[in-house]
C-alpha cells in the first residue's frame, strides 16, 4: 500500500516486522476487542488480525488512508474517520478494549492526558500499548529528583501503572522520524486518590512547574491562604523545589486544594 505521509498529521508509518511482533506480543489478542489509533498503512493492523481478535475498531483521521484500509480489510473491523481528540473514548465499546497506537507525536501527550483526566469508575480499556517520541516517554516514566520529572510524569502516574518495553530507532518507520521512539504499556491502577474535578491536578502541577527552579513556597502561597499550615499538615518542606516532591505529594496537595475550594 503506497501513500505519501502527511507532515500535518504527524504521520510516520511503522513497517519493521520485528517491532510489530514485539508490539503485538505485549498482550493476548485472541478473542479480545481491539482499538487501534492511527493505523496508517495497516502494517500493525494486519498482524493484529492474524492473532484473531473478536473485533477491531480503527480510528484514522486521514480519510484517504481509511479508504485504502477499507478496501484491504473487511471482516470484524469498524472504521471511524475522526480525530481521536474529539471522540468520547468511554462510549466506544461496552467491552474493555485493548488499545494499540503509534500516536502522532505532535498530539500524543494531549491524547494521553485527555484519557487520564476522563478516566472514571467504568474503565474502558484493559491496556494501552502506545508509542511515543522517546523524549516524551522519558518524561512520562521519570521519577522525582530527576531533571525530566514534571507535570507529565505526575499526571500519567496518577491513575496508571506504566512499563517501558523498548526504544525504537527511526529506521523502523517510513518516512524516518528525526527522533527515537519508545513503546510503553499502561494498565489502570486499582487504587488512586480520587478528585471530583480531575483538572485540578493539571492546575496544581502547572503552578508548581511554571517555575521549576524556584522553591515551592511561592506556588504554595498561590494555592493556599495559610500555606505554612497546609505544608505542615502534608509534611512538606517549603524550601524544596518542584522536582523534589513525589507524585503522591502532588496528589495530596491537589486533594487539599479541592477540599478547601469546596
């Protein structure tokens, strides 16, 4: 299937069969309901079909690509020509989905953050098996007290367990991206600190990491009228810097902020 990649859609088509096998070996596909985002030229789709899933949903924004896929694949596939950012993922399927995605790198963090913030008691997926630009993946899995730790690390680790599988070189794609990629697996956590308004975690982390080299006393004062009392309650040293606080610290700060606002 020959088609020109569109830079505007961040298209880089995966064709390396060894990498495709690694991706599809990350989960049991047989008899499962599958969601593939950005199937491109269908190389991964073909391998998923070979593993006999129950059904497949394909979401592809590029209508020309989707029409080519419709000609090649017919059975068990529902084709959705839309932007993943506009779709309510909670309404896609009654069954939990096994999700595969070589996400467009220009919107990958928007997609993942949207899913996390919208994640409710009816968890819509079994696993997310997703590819990111390596630099972004490094930020997602970063631990506190490191230079790459920040808002993305905190938000992603809130409701999900994350496992790195492999780094992938540009020559696995056509056209070759200018950066390395990384494959990550996300599974829902059974327990996490709940917020009535999930966007509070975005608000809190933005305030802290807008000045990541400054001490956290200033953002504490922005969030709380009695910052010293709240910091003491949460056992947090206001002389620390944003990267010195753990993910759990931020979740409890967000919860305290929400409680006081209510």
